[in-house]
């Protein structure tokens, strides 16, 4: 399983059709992701109206996981897609998240 960070961005900073629900992104990715990749879990939050989150993707390898999720993101934002008008700002594996190092430890 691979941890892949996904960030969507509204062109010009304004959402094309209002804010996007995190569940819509997760559900859209689950439907658009093709074999051999599979979405195991995803968690998204809306920051300033733009979805930002991580997807846990099962695939034979990291490259397949990234490519599969990138293609699924492209399906979401295509002109006829559920998130038409949005841009994919980031969609790649995040080694800091995979290693649990996204926050620096605090020592006292």
C-alpha cells in the first residue's frame, strides 16, 4: 500500500462551482481508479475550499499506484468530470507521510 498526496486547486483561486465536499473527491477517485491499482482508504479536507488529502492505494508497485491515481484525478477534473474546472496541483507519493515524519517530534 502506498500513501499518495492529492491536492486540487481552483483556477484563479475561485472554485468553479462552489466548494467541493471531501466525500465527493474520495468517491470520485474510488470510481475512477482502475486495476491493478485499488483505493483502500482516502482522507480529504477542504482547505480554503480546495480539497487536500491523502489516498492509500494498493498496487503492484509505487509507479503503478501513482500513475493510477494520477489518471483517476485527471478523470475527475476533465471537462465532463464531476470536478470539471479544477486543476490537479499535486498527485504523488509523499515519503514524509509514508514514514510518519510529516510533523517534527517535540523534545522536552
